[in-house]
C-alpha cells in the first residue's frame, strides 16, 4: 500500500494522541509505575526511529570513510635524500704583480707658441696645417726689405767708425815716434790715445748695430723652434703682424713635441705615502692603457713628482714620460696608468663567484676529508681577471666549492666532483681593487 502524505498525517496524529493520553495518566495523583500503561513498540512506519536509523547509518559510513582516508592516504616512508653534488678545486697558486692605478691625460713634453720677433707683413706661409715640422724649418716669411736697408745702414756706420779708428791709431803712432825727440808734448799723446779709444768704442757700437740689424733681418723668416706637430696657421699671407716677442706679439701658430710625451696624473695622499715608503721614485716603470684598448701597451717611467700636496684636494701631481716614436699619442688623450708597487709575490686565487658574504665577513665553502662542508673566513685581495686573490684564511690544500655553492650548508654531507681553476685570456688586464685597500690598486699575473 502506498504511503501517502495523508496517511503519514493520520499516523502522526494518532501517535500524538496516545502520547498525550499516557501523559495524562502519569500526571494523575496516586499513579504508580504499576498503573502506568506499558510502552508500546513503535511501528516500522513511525518517522522518529527511521531518522535515528538514517543518522546511525550515516555516522557509520562517515567513520568507515575516515578510517579508509587515514589508512589508505598515509604516505609511504620515503628513502633518504641523496647528498647534494658540488664541484671542488684547490686554489690556484700563481705569482702576481701588484699595481696601483691612476687616471690622467697625456700632455706634450714641450709646447711652443710661435710669435714673430719683428713686425711687418706676412708674405709667405711655408707649412701645411697639422703637419710634422723639424726644428729650424721655415714657417712664415715677413717682408724683409725694411730690415735689409737697416742692416746696410748699420754696416756703413761700422765702416765709417772703422776708418776713423784707423786714422786715430796712425796719428798716435806718429806722435809716439816724436816723443823721444821732445818734439811733442805729453798731453798731446794723451789726447791721441783717448781719441783712439773713442773711435774703438764707436766701431764696437757700430758693429753691434750691424749684428742687431742682421738678427732682425733673420727674424723675417719665422722658423720652427722645436720639432713636432704644428697646429693650423692663425695668420694668412698679406696680414700685418706685431713683433717684439712676449704676449703682445701676434700669435702665428703652436707646435707640440711628439716624442716623448708626458702623462700627467694626480694621486691620493695614501698612495703617495705608500709609494714613498716602498722607495718608488724617478725612473719607476709604468704602463698605460688608452680608453679603447684592452691591455697596457704603452710603457714609460715616472719622471716627476710635485714638491707638495694640494691642501684643498689632498692630492699630489705627478708625471711619467712615455716614448711616442710613431706620434700616435696626442696631448689631451685620456689614459689609465698603473704603477708597480710591492714587486711580485705568490698568491692563492679562487673564482670570485665562490666567495660568499656574511654581513661584513667574506667566506669560502670548503669540503673536509670526511665529505662535510666547512667555512673559511678569508681576507680578499684584488681581482685577476675573474679570479680573486685570497690574502689570508685559506690553505693551498683546501678543497674550495666552486660550483653548487647554493646547495651547500656548513656541516652538511655532500657528494664531491673534482674541478679545476683556470685563468681567463684577459687575466693580465687591469683589475679593480677591493675597498679595504687604496682605491686604485690592482694586480696581474707576473710575466
């Protein structure tokens, strides 16, 4: 028979009526347990027991599912993880040369402003702008006609003075022959001697004027005072120029000496003291690198150090002389110079990437004989290519971790693979120095 909503409602009403009737009997005075009607067994169609059975079934199912999840999804015990693999190598031992670095510019060892020593009109220019000229080569010609005339006049004055002197000397000679015969007074002899001296002085002055006019005539051809590369002409032919020398004279051009050239630089007080204590003085070798060069191909020697430090900047000016036979180096070129300090010495080198930092400390990871990782606190030196010089804290026999550093921890067991440390092709190039040393120090492999 179908269980309709109406039937369920009828059954619920009957059940509620029976429960109310039992409650009324129990509430009557004098009622005892014996007088209470027996509890009736709930029928199979009653809703409350059915809900209990449903909830009981759900609880059992949930317990079974939970037990299955706990027992079935528990991870199986995993095998022990393999130790991380690292590459180790002993530090490279090489002889290095320590350098101090400076920056500066090339300057001409001699530079001359060409100015005329006589005034006049420029009639010829004898050079091409920018060419190399030898000392004494003609550069400009000033109209010489005025100076030729002045020389001729001076020469005539000199000839007249020479003739007058000769006459005075003859008169004196004749007078001296008459002295023995007492035919002439002593005072006349004195006068004639004075006359000879006067004409001699006049002749000397005339000859000096001849020399002066000859120089003026020679100065009408302006010649190169030094050998070097000449600038462009500042005056064209046909212009009048002022002579006399000095800054008032007209500037015609400039000449810079080509070989040798100077490299001028400034150094800090710390580097100056370091160089003094190491005995670096005039003649100390230097190497210079130009802006577009990868190596130090220019060689020279320390030539000059100023006699005092600049009180404002705390630096001192110095200079090196560099051979420039081909004339390639020009004044004003920027360069980086290194000065050998401390000679050569043995050093331990490791890849710069192997150095770890712990706050202010520098560390290297090494592998002990039992295969565990340990740390070495080290003091760093300059770079040589991609390798870092280790000043202290490392032994030649230590096995330094050069690869896999990020997977290694102190005290951890690791799997070791042997590697090597090699120099790069540019290991002898200029390198920067660590902050603990003077800011321009560097190093390279000793040759």
